[in-house]
C-alpha cells in the first residue's frame, strides 16, 4: 500500500514548487495531480475535474484556492476509505482513514461537524470553503496540521472507539477543536511573520477548550478549563531559558516557531483578556479582527486596535 502527502509548515513549500515561501506572500493556487488510477488525490479545495489517462494513470484537478499562505497547502494521494456528513450550514465534512481503522473515525467526524458550526456561529464569521476534510495518517510527525480545508492528524491522536478512555476522548476533541480553530486563526487571518505565531497558536489553544466543551460538556466540571494550561505554562515560564510570546525570528526553525510559550502562554493571555473585558466584548473584537483582515495578514497591534473599539480602557501597551 502506498501513501504520499505533503507537510509544508513552516517553510517547506519551496521544496515542492518555486514560491515566495513566507506567510505574508499570499496567493491563489490551482493544483493538479497526476497519480495512479488505483489511488485518489485530496487537496485543500474540492475536486474540479478527474480525467483518466493511459497506463492506469489519472489527472485530478482542484478548484482554485482563496488567497492563502504557502505553508497551508496540502496534497495527499492514497487509497483510504472515508465517511462523510454535512454541517448544519451545508459544509461537507469527510473523515479519511485506512481500511483497518476507518470504523474508529466516526467520533472525530461528528465532532468536526459540530465544532465547525459552533465556531461559525460563535465568531459570527462563516467558514469560507465548501468542504473540510480530516485524515488520519500513520507515522505522522505532528499531532495535527491545520492545512486549510484538509487537516492532517497522527493516527493515534484521532481514532476513538468504545474502548477509548475518557482522557483519550477529551484529548482528541481538544486537538480536533484546536485545528478547526486554525481555519480562522492562522488560515483566514495569518500572522505577518513567524515572530507573531501566537496569533495563530494562542487563539487556537484558547478556542480548543471551547470547542471541546461544546461536544463533550459532561467532561467539564468547571467553566475555566483553560486554567490547566495556565498552570502548566507558568512552571515553564519560571525557567531562565523561557522565551517571550513575541520574539525575534530571523532563521525559521520549527522548534523556535512552535513552543509551549507561544501556545499556552498565548492562550492564557487571551483567557485573561476575555475575563477582563467580558466575553461579549472579547468576541465582538475578535469578530471585527477576523472580518477586517480576512485573507490577509495581521500583527498583534491590529488585534489590540479592534479589541479597543469595544472596551472603555485601552488594552494595548503604548
């Protein structure tokens, strides 16, 4: 059995095709894939055309993407099976897995559908694509990758069955919600440069708890579930080797761009801000931020400017 997939974050798209491989250089992409007819191709957008060729070959073309950063592109060729559903807002959701594990994908499929609709309604910003695929991959390096419209997951981090523990189900739901939150925070609005990765990961971590609570409310005994992240990252932040949430990045290295400080301290700052200005004002500001900078890039100051429209006291630092 054969499987081919791409992983372009943070700056590996340049190894696949010539491009300005930086998050601020957004473009539209029209992707076509030649592959064996025994397999099928998946990408960020729905299939536009499939054409049979000689020698058991096939061409699959996809619809043009919206403006997006190169690191969020994804192409997969596989022979997996899938299950699908529609969200309440008419978005097609598909969950792909190997033949041996496809029966364990049902929970993630249902959670994806519910969380996507929940975030659309909560943020008051529509999911801009026609479909969202999730796929369970063996030997995947990361737990999840938020490719726009095609989220990739490590197999053991996504599959659930009737023997799965409560802890495992909660971890899967949080991970699924985290990656779905990126469809807005990181994909629709992307940080201008890697020094502000917290605008992607801090938001996704903060909203992951909200999404997981929406689908598994019985697992949450208190409202402030994100406090666990705050406590954990405070220990990390005591170290003399700790890093600021926003730091200078000159040479893009995966370990430098994605750190626990960026994820969990970033989420803790957002949680604190939400409590301080009220959830209602927080969401109004976030919705304005997403709408104003849709399909573009942002810096932290842009976020403060939108938040300040709905607060009496200014939250930005001068």
